[in-house]
C-alpha cells in the first residue's frame, strides 16, 4: 500500500501597511513609527511605490525575538 502524499499548497507571504502592522503588534501608529525609528533590529519593511510594507512573518519573528530576551 502506497503512502498517501498530502497536497499542501504553500502559504503566500502577506505584506501589510503601517496601520495593519501596528495592529498586529498591538501598537498605535505613532508608537509603531517610533519603534521603527529607534529600534535597530525592527524589520524595516520594503518600499512599494510611495508605500512601505512589512511581511507579517518578519513582524511576528521580531515579536518572538523580543519575548525571548
């Protein structure tokens, strides 16, 4: 009997703007920008036209890193 292979579709990375990034982190937008400016290890995101976007996985990895130490 052959083992069944699970057809798993890879999840797409999701990019969010500052407002949603702040909500994910539980911060206000002003505080989010203050953290962005002052915290050296905070994800800098990437520019898409006039907007800057952050990957949700990068934000969550940063939160885990902050919780560890």
